[in-house]
C-alpha cells in the first residue's frame, strides 16, 4: 500500500499544502501521465527535505536525482550528465543525431558544439525510454547552482513532457540572481507557522528556553526549519535561557553557516580535512574522495566523527552533505593553504584520461604562482568545453589560464581569447578586465585591432543591457 506524503508520520511538520501537491504529482505519474513542479524558497526552508520524502515515497517509480553544485556551474552539461548517468546504457536506442549530440555533450566522443535543440530532444527521448518500464521521477535540487547548459536542457524537457510517465520536481533558491524555470507550475515554500516552528525548535533543544527568547528566535528565523534546528547548537544554557539575540543585520544564510562553523571547529583535525576534501570535490564519488584522503594521510576513521555530527553521509558510492550550506561553510572556514592542499590531492587522485578538465581545474585551484604547464592544461580544457557548447566553462578556463601564464606575450594572447568568451557568457566587465590585462604586455598590430573590435562589442553589449534589452546575466 502506498502511504501518501501528506499522511501523519511522513516526518514533515507544517507542510500539508506542499505534501498534498507532491502526492498529486506522484499519483499523476503513476497513472501514466507527466507532471512538473518547481519548488521555490529561501535556503534552509525545507525544499531538500520535501525532495527527500518524494524519493522515499515514490514506490513503484524509478528515481533519478541531481543536486546543483556552485563550483560546477561553469562546466557545461555537468549536472545533466550526473542526472542521466544511470540511463547512459540506453543511449544506443536514441536516433542517430540525438545520440551524437548527447555523447558530445557528455564528453563521450569528440565533435563540434552540440545543437542545444538536439541535446534537449535527446534528453526528452532518454527520459521517456527510461520511463517505459516504470514511471520516472526526476528530482533536481539547487537549480540555481546547475550549469546553464543543463538548466536549458532540463527546462526544454519540462516544457515538452506530455504522455510520458515522467515527473520532474525542481527546487530553486529564491530570491536568486536570475529567474529560471519561469512559467512552469510552481509552489512557493515559505517558513513554518509559529505553532509548528515552536515544536520544531523544542525538538532541537535539550533544556528549557525562555519564552521571550523563543518568540524572538522564531520571529527572526521567520520559521526557517534549518535555522530553527541549527542555530541553537553550540549555545550555552544561559544563552538559551535568557538574553539570546541573533546579531543584528546578519543575513539568515550567514547565521546558519555560522552554526555549521561552530560544529566544524569542534571536530578533530583529520575530520575537518576530510570534510574540506569532500567540499572541494562536487562529484561526490566516494572512491575518488578516499584516494585523495589517502594521499593526505587521512584514515577512514575520520569519517565517523563527521557523520556523528550530522554534517555528511559517506555512502557506498556517493558522499552527500546534509545541506548545501554545510559544504559552503566547510569550504569558507578553511584557510587558503588548506584549500590548496586538498585541491592538489584531488588533482592527483583524478584520472587524467577519464576526467582531464576536472583534474585541470583542481590543479589550477592548488596553484598560486604562474605555471605554464597548468595554464596549458586549462587552455586545452577551454577548447574541449567550447566544442561542447560550454561558453561559460570556456571563459572560466581561459580566464584562469591567463592568470597563471608566466610569459607576458602568451598571457596577452590568452587574455584576448578570454575576453570574447566572457562576453559570450554575459560578463562584459570581466571581458574588459582581460583586455586591460592584454594591454599591459607586448602587442602587435593585429592584436591591437582585435582589442579595438572587442571593446566596440563590449560597449554595444553594455549599452544594450542598459537600454533594457535583458542581456543574459552570467549565473554562478
């Protein structure tokens, strides 16, 4: 018997409206129809928890899930590749042009930049084929951190699924830098009501809480579930009994991350380094993580304290932080030197043949001084990204390659190449900065002419955007 998400005991407090909508979605896909829903809300409000319950209650369905990661936002089709990995075996059944487009997008074969229409159509066909045996539920979390190419493809599919037994649930942080998935059916997830917020807060406390402090706490968190659960951790009984105040003017996300910082600092050194290594590698490949950890001299025992602290799960195949803000808090709390160290280990642990671009990015993240070998790797990664249609990725690789180039003349060449890539990616300010870098070195007449033309293009783009044309903003 299928238990509705909205039934008592689902584990979600104060979410009847949201749960009923998700029940309807699962009923629809089980009945053989498609369904799409976009969950919008601030960080920590419970969107991921809702997706977790959908995954648990999707009996009779196949579930595919992906979480956007900020550090992958410039890697074209990285998110889409992770979502579709379990279905890659079905590629052979796709029509030839669709199959070729998706193989190029996923880096499975060489070729020119794939047509975005064909990529979207290929994903639609792939998901439909995967749903033939049993309904398919796709859960896409933290859409605001997915790479732009993946968002375009998934949005294309979401607007075209009809008779397929495919359900798609997106979770996106609002407010965001740029609206996505506009026009699709959506549900705004807001904070809990006062009564449910009180009960949730009490469940996170060991002792009593002054009534006035409790009311102020609930008001300042606006019923945000993650804030209610995380902020009391590490506070003394006296702070909770009376006089507790959240620092004025501190954004909610910063306050939540601060609570994670407190828990992180209480962990052993090896555990902190293991968490940092996991935070620096967004794939979540547990074997890759342990290879890097071994290079750092970290033993598997370090994982126990991290799991006991409720920060992360080390599965048999995947590593998963309990919330994206945990990953952010871990990475931001680390020193620059520690970040360089773990990126160096991750680069060494990454297969240069299977994933040369990610290895190059880790090497670059571990490099301080100009290094031609690393810069050359990044330039080659930029070419591969551009061939797959990843304009933002090509810009990111070329920009970092420019920074790490020791030779002034070659630095100018790479800066001139980075400028139009940044412009295409919607970042005219960065494009101007690279042109200024190029002008600091020796230039020939052709290069000066290239810079002049690029400055004209940048001025046109800026004026067009100022005139309200809605130029595409670069998403990170």
